[in-house]
C-alpha cells in the first residue's frame, strides 16, 4: 500500500461547480496534512494545511480531515478555469524529523 | 517561491555523463530537501540535509546519486553516469528547521533530460 494515495484523474468539473479531491494515507501517526497545487511545468505551491479533524476553510478552498478514516480532502467551490492544475496531497510522516510524503496528484480540469 | 534558487533550470546530459544540480536555499534556511518528479508522477522524496549533515537519504538510489549541503554555498545533488531513467524534474525545498508547513518553499526545479 502506498503511503499517500490519490486518484490520478483527470477530474473534470464545469466552471462554477464544486471540485472534490480526495486523499488517503497509511501512517496512523501522521500529524500534518497539506495540499499543493502544481501547474504544468511549475513547482508545487502550498494552498492549504490542516492539522486537526474537521474542516478548515480559506476562501474558495476547504480542507477536510478525518484521522480515524485516514482521509483528507480538498473542496474547491466555484471552480474556475484557472484552478485547472494537478493537486498534490502531502503528509508529514512520523520519524522525528521533517519528512513530507507526497501523493501522485490528481489532475483537475475545469471546463469553461 | 522565488527565494529558493535552483540552477540550471534545464540540463541536458548524454548517457554516462555527470549531472550537478544546485539549490540555494532561502537566506537563513539551514534545511534542504530534494524531491524527484518523473513525468506524470508525484513528488518522490530523495534526501533531507542540514548544513554539513545528511539527515535522511532513504529516498536516494543506492548508486550514482549523492547530495551535500556544505557550510558555505548551495546544496548539490550529483548524479554520476546518468541514464535515460534519470530524466525528471528535480525540486529542492528549504526551511529554517522549524515547521515545514509555514516555512518550507520549493524552488522552480531543474529539468534533467538524458539523451
């Protein structure tokens, strides 16, 4: 089992709709969870972080964490064509030092 | 983040040559991480370094790959005798040593092409 799993997509949503991106992880003691956005040919850009169970909202983005189910998701409301990118889920794994494990990413396409 | 500088941005090497990738962290950052991204794949952790120390190199291939972060100067990822399978984007991130989430930034990456 991969440490961090994501559906590779592509996930296609119409402009204005809600895009839902999902991620599961295997290490039960993981504490920190991140979502990065990566445009084609560019470097990853941090867009959301979440540490505790529940929802965290930032503008059009909402991160959801369920540690019991080892599940983290990202909702993008009012999706825009500019949101079209690959979204990487990242998890701070245990080990006593700063090591972050990334999923393979979900490609999102927002159709105008 | 513009603060993490990687060079070169693009590097072409013939099979068997050496590739040297440089990463200058944000000023004041003493922790550097290298990740590799193969085409259409996610980021794979390679190595985590602090100044003059390798903390975790569990993601580095056992042969041909090495990394350093000297007291002075940039961090270097060195790939000897490159093969076509080494073609990828190599990203560096730096942090001052505290919480990754608030303080780590990625450079723009070096895209290595082995011909």
